[in-house]
């Protein structure tokens, strides 16, 4: 899953990223890009992310944790 998350975010931002990338250390990750990242991830993983979770998705590791939770809920 990490590879898919990184690939999706990289495509949205138009730059290479890694597991340690966050809004704080990536100048391309603006507020608008954050929203586009969320929409892209929802499409890729076929999930719908709640607004309160969107606010917390500020780095690759947190994004992966939240997506895993949504995928688990979907499978339950």
C-alpha cells in the first residue's frame, strides 16, 4: 500500500516523495494540493474520507494509517 500512496501523492504534486514526506517538508504540498491528494486517494482506494480525517492526513505515514482503517472498515 505504501507504494500506491507514494505514487499517487507524487503524481498529484509532480515531484518525487518518500515515506518521510509531509506538508511541513514538501513545498509542493499546498492546501489546494492537499485536497487534490485526498480526492485522488479516495479514487485509488475506493473509499470516502471524513473531513476530520482529511485534516490529519499531513504526512505519508499518517495517510497510510488512515487508509488502512478505512479499508478495514469497508471489509468488515
